[in-house]
C-alpha cells in the first residue's frame, strides 16, 4: 500500500494577510503521495507575482528529498488558481513536517520568496485521515552583495561581513556595497568573530593568524615567534585585557595580557594520526568578570571543555588528553551526542549555555559543573553547526537550512534561503532580523511577525 499526503492550500485575503493551509493525510492504494496546493493569484498573502510553489517534506527533522532538485524540494508552477506537487511513497510515521513557500525564480538560479509556512508535527498512519493546518505568512527578504562568496557576518556598531580578502561594512543591510570595504594586506579571511567587551570589536580570522579591526585599521594580534602562523578558523577574547583564544586547523591557543603585537601566542598543536577530520569544531567565549573569561572548545579529540583565561599558559596537549579532574581544564560532565557548536545568553542573573550536536540542541544553566543538559524541544534529529540566541528566540544553522525556534516552542524551517544566498555560511541576529550569509551574498530575514 502507498501512503498519500494531500495538502490543499486555500488562500484568501484575511485582515492579517495570512492564508490557512489545510492538510489531509491518509493511506490507500494510490500509486503515489500527492500534495495539492490551490493558490489564488489574487491573494496578497502570497506576495506580488508569485509564480512557483515549493514544498519540503521532513520526517524526524530529516529531509525527505526530491532527488530531482539540488535542494530537495518539490515544486510546481502557479497556473491559474492552482499548483499540484507530488510526493511519492511516504512511510507511516509520527514526526512529519511540511515547509511550503511561494515566490519568484530569478535568472541565475536564485529564488525570491514572498510567503512561507511551516506546519506543526503530524503523523501518517495506514488507513487514517489526519487534518493538519499551517499558516503562510508574507516575508520580505532583503538581499545584498549578490554574487559575492561571503564567509561570515557579525554585528557590532555596524554590520560586518567578509569574503576571502575584503571586509564589507554598513549601518544596515540596504547600505552594504561592494565598493565599501577594508582589504586584507596579506593572507585570506576564514571568518569574523566579536570580542566579549561591552563594545565588541571585530576579530578577523585569517590564514596568517588573528587580526583585529580598530576603527578602520586592521592590526595583527600577538607574535608567532618566527614560526609560520596558523590558519585560524575562530577567535575570541577580551580586548580591554589584551587576552584572546583561537582555534585553527589542527591547533588551539591563547595569549594573556598581550601587547597587541609583541606577546607570543601559546600554541597547542593537535596532530593525531588516528584522528580524521577537523579536530576542533567550535569556540565560544563567555566573560566571567571584568578581567576573566572562559574559552569553550568543542573537539573531536576529547569532547568539549572550558579553560579560563588565567590558565591559558598552563595548558598543553598532554593536559587536554589526560582529562584530569582539578586540572586547568574543565570537561563537560555528561554524555551527549558530538558537540559541534555553542550558543550563550545572559539575561539578568540567568545564564544559559546551548550546545548544538549531531542530534539536536541541548541547554543547561549549570555553567560550573557543565551538567544538567536538557534537549531543546523541536530540535531532535537536527545536525547543528551553529547556534545563536536572542531573548526567547533561537536560530540554528545546519548544512542546508536555517531553523528558528520562536518563544521556545514554535519551529520555523527555512530551507529556501539557499536559493537566495547559495550555500549557507553564517548567521547573526540584528534586532529581530536574522542576517544570513552564503556563497552568493547576504540577506536579512525578518522574524518579528513569525
């Protein structure tokens, strides 16, 4: 027997410019599973000129891909008042979710979404019809620097984003221009980070070490003692105390109380023959007080750990591999899936640490013992590579999509952003808007009305 998913989208023009999508799911002897979407061309909920509907189907947060498209979606042109999308052979299950988007394909392969929606979880059972509803909402995505392969984005006094040799900056997304930038004098840029100062400074992670942006000048941090500088992937620290951490291809390190250019970095090289892949996956800096902060490292070697800035000069590879209690390094005290990303938020006296893993996001308020982690609802099954938190909203980056969790409960999946900015590279909050960079530019995604 085949399982059929039929989605009928009846779009009107309600006061809030929303559209209700009703879904009926059942099993019968059909040759395939069908999603039927009736799209009214006069419905403002779709945005102006929507000519194509795209649908993604997920089971247990894992995409059920259409092998005929690179991004795994099913699509159909809007013709007259309807479009029909067919999804075949859906297996019975309890954790299905559908993402639907309407928009306009552009020359060059990009796609401009005008409305989208994410359903709640629903189940497919043999012989049982299930009704599911979701809402399509208009969305006004603002792109910039189109066609430029951007590595990273951060928000300080301005928006800063970078390609391999240039840092672009502007007060808002609409003001970003390919003609306004600071160029790196040598090496290539891997990413940007912010210091943990009250007024954060922009750190530039390059193939020749770590630099910092001061006003409009780029200055190198620390000395490599005549050795070849590492290919730095991430960094962080407290600029007011001239203290920093970094992680590179196969090493990590730090510097304490440094003269900005003269102090030598403490380098811990992690070159283990049996280790496949990148040994260090993420770095997070959390400030403890005016002069002290902790560096949190996610590794493939010994799992995740933290080290205080006052212990930077004491750590070496042996100390990391021993995992000794009471040593300069504090290791995470619970068995979790492989930790690949960190997120953090401090609100009043409450501090919460988030960890993104190969199977969801976990969080804890126990930053001393690094225990008591709880799975964040709606994230099980997600392979997380970046976590950013703001207020009660969280945003997660996977290799293929952005996932937003509003108010700790409502999940919004945005796989269609790859059609706007290319392969996703980074995310950052800008108020209630989400800045997203990719291999084909940057865009700003409003989230306040989700």
